C-alpha cells in the first residue's frame, strides 16, 4: 500500500512537472523525491510519469491518479485537523441526559451557551429520569447528566447549578390564589395532586417531608410524574400541587403560583454530573459553562 509521503511527492512533481522544483517545494533533495515516486509506481504497478532528459509529463493513468491523490491528501488533512479540534475540545460530540423539569430554565440556558462556545460540536440530548441517568453514566450512555439528588456513585464529578424552592400551584379562580402565600394547613385541607413515588421519587419525598414537618397528611387524589401534566390538572380544578418555582416559566394559562407558608426547609436542587473516568474533552468545557451560569436561587 502506498504512503501519504509518496502521494505528496507525486502531487508536487505532477504540478511542477520538474523534479528539482518539486524537491524545493517539499524542502527535500531531488533523489528522495525520485525514489518515493519509483516506489509508488511499483506499488501501483502503473507508470504515472513519462520522464525524458528534457521534460516530465503525466501519463493518462497519472492524470487520473493526480485527481485521486489530491482528494486523499485533502481528506487526510481534514481528518487530522478534525482530530486536533476534538482533542482541543473545539469539536466532537457529547450526550447530555436531563430530567423533564430541568428543561424549564437550566437546560435551555446551558444548551444556548454550549452552542455559542462550541459551534462545531454535536450536542445530543436525552430526556431521562435521574435513576436512568445514573445507569447511563455508568455505561457511558450519556456523558453528562442534569439530575436530582441523591447523586449515584457513578457521578463522581458534580456541580450544583440550581437551587430553588417549592411553591403551590392553584387555579386562578381558587379562593386561596388571591393571598400573598398559602399555608400548609390550607393546602392539606384541599385535594392534592401528588408525585408518583416510583417515577418522581425526589419530588414525592420533598412534598412528603414538607407536610410531615407540619404534622399534616394531605389528601392525594392523583400521583403523577410530569410537572406540566400536574399543572394542566391543577388548571382543570382537580386539586392543588406543589411544584418548583421554575415551573413559572411554563406559563400555564389559568394557573397561579404562590409561596408556601412556612417556606420549605429543603430546597429543590439540580446538579450537573459526570463520571471522572470519561475522557470526552467536551465534559470540562460544558462543566465550566455551567459553573459560569448564574445559579437559579
């Protein structure tokens, strides 16, 4: 098989039609250039050049091979440049897992910053619950995750990027919607749209702890996983719900958000996580971008 150095010598001679000028162009002496082309012709078993004492000309096979040789060298240069850009974190691909609630504010801001900083990178997004992200981190199904606590052992690199509080969601026409805040006792007296303990464990526990600290037992009428679905049912009048304050960005018509009285002791947190054994050069760049974003609080 021929080598790239042989192709470079051939292209130089084919374009200069002179061994001496080709050697100067390649910063070589003439004998090595001649030997490289002789080896190339032996490998191909084809004469590429007609040589006389006065001139060098391409054979028909040489003219066609010149086109292909230029293409191969161009692809080789492009491949090398791409590899260097990937190694420098300027290109490549990265897969980011995220929970549905992370898409309200944090994910759009992070993706916007990443697209600006890394215009050549391919960013693949996967919506996954935190438990699925933990498994995917371990198997390298994702490179980064936006997930809720507790963080799994596989996530040995982490950065908290959001910290907010729970608020209560009510229909606009609900009597409690007009006040500056709503007490835990008032909410416990209403039907509550709660979180499913299997699919939304984090929010299920947050809400449960809030009412337990007030020694209250709300009446759950539904157990659901997705916040946008819960807000739609709040709008229907099915019940009230506790949601993260970032849910306000959904702007669900007919739904009002009010502070809780007393304010929850436990915050709603979101972490960017990764596995330190993953050598994707884009990971530290996205982590730095996330660290530079104002933390939602």
